[in-house]
C-alpha cells in the first residue's frame, strides 16, 4: 500500500507547482495541467478482470483560494513578524470509493476557514462546491472474464474543476488483465486516462489509471527524498537549483505555498552524501 500511495501521490501532485517554486514564475501562472475535469467533462477507465470483486477509488484535488486580510481588507501580500505571506491558490485532496457495480454522487459543499496571523492580519482559505458522479459497471464478456468501466463526471453547474483526477482499481480473489494485452486493447476504451498495473512485478491485483501515461509497475526511485512536483523531474538538478536560489527568492518560495516551503526545508537539510547519491545509479 505504501508503494501504491507514493505512485498515486506523485500522479496527484504532478505539475502542482514547478521550479523555481515561486508565485512570480511565469510557468506557475497556469497550474494543475494533468487530469483536470471541467464542468461537463468526464474521465472513463475500462479494464478487464478475471473473477473476484472490484473496488474503485477516485482521487482528485480541489482548488483552495488563500486570501490575506489586513484590518479586514484583502491584500496581495503582507509581512508578519518578519515573515512574508502571499495570497495565492492551494489545493486539498478529495477521495471517494465504491464497490463495483454502483453509483456514487460527488457532493462537496463550499467552505471557508480563517487563520489569524496577528491581531490585524489573517489568512482565509475558501473553496467552492463540487458536484458530479462516479459510475462503475461490470459487464461479463465470457466465462471468467469481465469488463469493468469506471466513469467520473463533473456536474458542477458553474466554475469548479476536479484537478489531477485519477482512478485506483483493486480486485479481491481475482486478477486484472494488463492494458497491453491484445484482448484488453481490443475490448477496452479509455478516455482521458491510461490504466497500468501497480505493485510488485507480476502482481495483478491493483491498477492505477491517470492522465499521465506510465509504464507497467511504475516505481519511485529509492534515492529520491521527496516529490518536486516537476514534470520529468531530475532530483539532483532540481536540488542544486533550489540550493542556488538567492535569499530573496527563497523567502518568496516559502511564502508561495506550504508544499514549496517543504521542498526548500527538505533540500536544505540534505547532507553531502545524500546529494551525491542523486548523481546517478546503474540498475539491471
């Protein structure tokens, strides 16, 4: 489960924020580029399964607006006790699961949380409502083989996007058929997503279906000390780039996003030996 969670989280936060991890960077003006479902959009996964019972989990991010206030008035930035704070957008994780077959509505209410930074300053995090539906169907194709279809649709009437949407399918007392198998390629139709087997090579109990095309049995490199959220990331290069930022750039990075702050703190805490282990490795 830990290995699956690492892969699923890497997919969930891919493109969340890119180097140089600052709000002012042009590349961070357009975020959440993978697996975004706008109102009216849908994502459909179809896989083949040999026997057993299937559970489907859909995960996505919801955008959260972070707005600063000073004496009750909205401001773009402020400094409290020597620390810079910026208004920007964050995200929170959403997850829903259902046993196949079945239907499950998506019903997330709008919300608002205020955090005091000082007597005169505060930060308010707010999010809108989301609506939609997860539908899972099972269709027998022949004795011992069925097609499982999982469709997540965004029915939010106005603005509201399912970000970084992906699907996890698990089977008990059965086995999935690889999407690379000719029979699966012929019988299944996937829209906006690509399912792959995950787990130890040869295992066929779990599939991850996302907008990012992965190889079968994807892995996070053991040398990696954490996610950089950057497409096709090279840990050593991004580590050195982060360490090379100026003090002013690092201050903005800390204020841009809590996860950007974690990248900075984690990177600055690496030892020389840990950095050297990122240089390269040869695997058979």
